[in-house]
């Protein structure tokens, strides 16, 4: 026996159920969108505590001619907003160095990189350098001082990992030093790395240096340069406390006599000359643990240089002409470069 009106009631119930389902799905979708909008581009870099301003990597801060803005700013609205404090790269660096103070060491465990040039390509070996520092050195912070933010695959891959102690701060490349015009971007970097270390202290690394282990055993010297060869110290790695006497003398004396046509005179030969002239100064030269020198680059890329006692190895990438497919090639590369790359990326040589 069929009850009158039953089919209509069933249809009505189904319609109501469908409407409720659609409303729930719509609310869920709106919630997801809202979460995505509120989610910061990068995770927090320092923990909030003891009244310190918590930081996060975030765009839109310090204006510059090139358009890059510091991607670090406080998320404490009271400090940054209501008090009207202008957050500058200098204030950010001051906060980083304060957070990384360790009275057991002269040199803070903060690694500085410099990235100048809006058209530079951030390659795999740049990515590998920073990854080697983060995984093998375990620094308190890594700071990239840049006039332009890279914008290609390997940079995005690095940023996507959201390392909490990784920072990008704005730094203009200088045009002059003691009334001398600086045209080569490499020389601009040479000047700025000294200025950063004199002011803040820390560990400067070229973006083609692969870190192998902690630098802690070197952090109680006032300043450290690696030996490269007779007459040359390697400024691709500099470990220094702030206000080092040696670095201040190097900065003043060397760049008062800046030679723009001499590739390594001010940055690598002049430190050697000061070391020999003033052996009493606060300089430690690390003789073996950052070898091999530039003219043995083949030992790194194609040979098996014994690297396990090193603190780091400098890659002389300008010598590499062949194209290598990264990171797939790392798995089968039977060389020092392959071994260190596997250690860095997969914790196994």
C-alpha cells in the first residue's frame, strides 16, 4: 500500500540534505582559503621569549633602489606598530647577534653570505653551499646580505624548506671605498664582508664553499684566514670576532691603496703582507683544513681529494664547463664533490 505524498517528501528530504552538504563544503572551502591567506610565506626564525621581538621571514620592509626589501620584520604589532619603530636591516642584525651570543666563544656562530647582482643565477652549488652550512655546521643563524633576491628554481627550493634560522636582509653594494670607485662586483663583496665582520663578527663564506663540519674549534681565535698558497690567504672564508684589530687594519690599509685592476691584491695578497709584517696581530692562519687551492680544482670535481679532516672546501666553479644534471648525478658521482654533496643532502657519502 502506497502512502499519499511519500515521493514528494523523499525528494524534499534529499534536497534539504544536499543543501546542508553544500553549505558544509562551502564553509570548509572558505576556512581553507582563509588559512592559506593567513599562513606566512616563511616560518618564524627565532623563538619568542624574555621580551625579545619574535622574527619571521616576510617580504615588504626596507625600501631600496632595486626593489628588494628586507624579508624580515617583527610580528609583534605593539613593538613595530604602536611605538612606530622603523625596522631596518641593522636592527634585525642586532637582534640576530643578540640571540646568538655565546660567552664560550669569541666568534658568534652566525654565517654570513653576500649576494650582489640582480641577474645572477642561484645555481645548484649555491643551494648546496647553504645546505651544507645548515646541515653540517649547525649555526645559530645564516644571513644572506643581498641587493636583489634570487628568483629561480634552486632559490625557491631552498626557501620552501623554511629553515627557522635562515635570514635574507637588504644590503646595497658599495660604489666607492676611500674615494676609489669600485666597479667589479667581486670587489664590492670583498669590501662588504670586511664591514660586516668588523661590525657584527661571525663567519663569512663565499657561496661556493661547502662546509663539512662545525667551525667551533676555530671560534676562539680573534680572526682566521685559510692559507691558499705562498703569498695568498683565502678570503672566501673569514672567521672573526667583531672589531678585530687585524680586519680593521686590513680594511684601512688595503683599501686606501685599492687596485681595481688587480684581482686578488687587496683581498688575498694584502692579508698575507700584513700577516708577515705584523706577526703579533690577532690573526690565525689555518694551513691545511680549507685546502685544496684553486689550481687543484680537478681533485675536487673529478678526483678523490682527502677531505674528511677539512672544515670546508672551496669550489672553483668557473673551471667547470660541462653541464651536470643535478641532483640526480650526485648519486653516482665518484669524486670529492660527489661525496660531500651526498653527505650534505643525504647524510651519507
